């Protein structure tokens, strides 16, 4: 089991990983369809979207957490 002090980093990593994976799979399919080169196009797009998702999640997650804390009791 991992130490609780890593929970925010793990949250950011898994949120970025999951969101970028699912969105890239779906958007690649919508934009280009499914054929024998789909997986190659997906991995090429995901190699860009994963770092972007991790960066954005790192910036946005604390802001969203503060916002949610303000609007909830």
C-alpha cells in the first residue's frame, strides 16, 4: 500500500491517464474511423494528449477542489 501523502499525485496521474485514454480512443474513432491503422493513430494522438492531460489536471484539480469546497457545506 502506498503512503497517503502521494494521494494527490496519484489522483492527478490516474485522472489524466483515464481521461486522455478514453477521450483519445473516442475522438480518434470519430475523426478517422476504425481500420487496420486505428491503433497506430490512437497511440500517436495519445502520446500528445497524455502529457497535456497530466499538465492540465495538475493545474485544474486544485482549483476545482477549492471551488467545490466553497459551494458545499
